[in-house]
């Protein structure tokens, strides 16, 4: 589920959802604002997948949480 497999497409894997989240973080946003922006995206669909993908991005060091806002790490 984290990585794509024979039965899980790239867009449905958490890496794919994370890519969608990163694409929508051109500027720092609150978690709520990011959720509102991506909730209708077909790869995200549920809050659970959104949170799992955010957790994965944080663990990988791709995002950081600064003063209440999510920010991409360059």
C-alpha cells in the first residue's frame, strides 16, 4: 500500500497520494486548508489516506510542520 505493486496503481499507493499532496503545497498551508484543497482528488478520497500520506511525507523529511503550517522541504 505504501509503494505501487502489481495490484496497487501508483496513484492509489501512499507514495502517489503523497505526490498529490506535495503538488498542492506550493506555499505553506494549514492541514485543514490542504485537506479542503485535495479532498475531491480521486487518489486521496478519504481523510485516512490523507493522514497516512502526510505521515509518510513527514517521516521521509519531505514536509515539516512550522507554526501551524505544513511546508515543503527543499
